[in-house]
C-alpha cells in the first residue's frame, strides 16, 4: 500500500506482513482489542509506523486480514464441502474443519468476538463470513431434503442457521469462554457435534435409502 495504491508483494514483504499479523494477534490477546494501537504493533514488531501503514489501513484492516486467513483455512479443510449423500462420515469431515480451527486459533476467535461487538465494519464482515457458510449449508441441506437424506419438515435455511450456530457457539464456549479442566479433546467435540447435528437434521445414510428402494 503506497501513494494510495495497492500492489502485490514479494516474499520478503509477505514475511513482514505475516510478522505484523502475528504480533498484532498476540497483542490483542494480551491487552484487548481496544487497548492496542498501530504504533504498539509497530514497536513490538521492530518496524516503523510507516511500515505498518504500507500493509494495513487501520486496526480494523488487521483484524479483517486475520479473519480472511481463518476463512481460507476453513475452506481449505473442507468446511463448506459436505454432501448429505456422504452421510455422517462426510458431515464429520466438515464439522472437523470448523472445530479444529477453533481449537487451534483460540486467540483469534476471542478477538473476533470482541472486535465485532465494538466495530460495525467488523460486525458486517463477520456477518458476511458467517452468511457464506450458512448459505452453503442451507443449499446442501436443501439438496439433502430433495434426495431424501434430510428431514423435510423444517426449512433448510432455518436448519442451517440453527446447526451452524450450535457448532460455533459450542466451540466458543468450550475452547475460549468457559473451557473445562482438563481441556476438551477436539476429537470428542467433533464426534459429539456430528452426532447432535446428524440427529437434529434426521440424516439418513445412503444404504438406508437403497434398502428401502
């Protein structure tokens, strides 16, 4: 970001950007979102304030970048690629992508929760990210209804909203807000949420439908 223009960055610049993001996330976790300035991030990263502005317009921009990276990790792990025909095995794979990301990135999700409550731009961004996954699951559930894999007595969009909120709220509570002692086992969390989700949407296995036909 220079002279009002944005240009692609090379390997060295990518390392600087990654260091700034890592430093910012650590500072947000230690001090709180509202107590960290761009100058704090610059000092902790051993760079000038001008260098920070080369990559990020403001504090909001940094959080948005962290959110974008988290969304990409979820997509790369298959969080939005569940097909009802794949049954519980496929559903577990999609839920695993979400749960694993929460378990491995507790600092970010704690920040995301706080920042989106106090900054409307980040709240809008959060709604867009959440909306993407919710709409994706709604389409999958709708296809599952048509094919007989998912119960037909509840609107797919309502199911997608309820099920996605169950996963995200549960993960936030168990990994961040009120973690148990000893810490929750992510694999157990994945198994529990998969069972709850599958039962709630009335998920049927392909072999069941074939046996009926």
